[in-house]
C-alpha cells in the first residue's frame, strides 16, 4: 500500500511526530494557560527552571514564555494553513486556466505570474503590509497572495501534460463542459504534486510571518513566536533564551512540515509505483 511508504521513511515519521506535538501544544493552550498570554505574569527576565510557576521563564515584559509558546502554536498553525490555502487556491485557478486553454490565456496568466515574481516574496510582502496594515488577518492574506505563483506554475505544467490524455478526450466527447473537465477530470490527477508542494508553502508562510514579527511589522496584539523573538532582540546578549526558545519552536515546526511533505511525496509520487 502507498501509505506504508510513508511509515518506511524515518524522516517522515519524525516530521509527523513533531507536527502532532505542535498540534497538541495548540490544543492544550487554553487548558494549561487560560489567561491572556500577553498579560503581565511576573517579574521580567526570569530564567527557565528558576521559578516553578514560569518553567520557561519570562520575557523582558514579564510575560510567561510557556504561555506564549503554547498559544503561539495555534497562531503558527493557523497562519500556515490559511495562507497556504489562499496560495494554493489562487495558484490552481491561474494555473488551471493557463494550462487548459493555452494560447493567449496562458500568455496573460504567465505574464501576471512573472510580474508577481519580479520582486522577492518578502519584499512584496513588506509592500503589501505597508499599504494595507499589519493586522493578523491582513498579514495572512498578504502571505497567501505573494505565495501563489509557484503553485500556479506547477498546476499549469500538470494541466499541459494531462489536457490531451485519453480520459480527458473521452470525457469531452461525452459532452462535459470546460469547467467540469478542468475541475472534475484533470484537477484530481494534477493535485498530488501540488499537495506535496503545499508543505513548502506552509513552511515558508510560517517563516515569513516570523520574519515580519521579528521586524515589528506583524500584529503585536497576537501571541506569535515571531513576536516573542522580536521582543527578545533587546536582551539577546544577556537573556538569550527569550529568543532561543521561540526560535527553536519555529525551527522544529518548519522542519516538521518539510519532513511531512517529503513523506507525502513518497505516498503520492506516481513514479515510485513503477519502481
């Protein structure tokens, strides 16, 4: 069975375990830390394991780091899932139209994609944040908007290779319209590589939000790991744990998503069926 390939990959299993751990952090946030994680909790800059109440210490504002880590897991997962969904949906729509119709539609769609890729993702993201503000909803949508070109190109390539296959021609002869051909016949066969690449988009989305927060350009009213890292910049040399703990959480989450993506490639890659 294909699913067995996933569990034969030790790295993929490790990634799944790490990702499940992050999900458990998110689910347990309200249970273990019901108070506002951004509220003042104690004396600032208490080192980890020096106070039983604050077992990961406090930041330079006196907020509980453990509470911010648990609640920040929810923020990171939400940002990754929502931004990835926006990017993949936009990418599929543009790529499907370009790959199915070709010609002028393909040319216009690819020029639009090139225009978005002229600037690096982060610079374009900074521009959008500067124009529309840094509320968390705006940040998530902006990350999705700057991340759609790669899924669009991948979807286009799949549609170009599938649109003249026998099963598509048979469906066309049976009277199916273009939309049904695109989204009920071709798209399901084009999805496996897009699903695998979505893990890359999700990992990148988490890193982009963390980078914005580090620069104080994300929503300061949200308990995100990036905001905690940004708050710790001023005490990095003396109380380095304020940055190190959320930084490690970001690293492990991005690593988990990437490893899960590799495992999904083992499951969904049709070339492996021939080996």
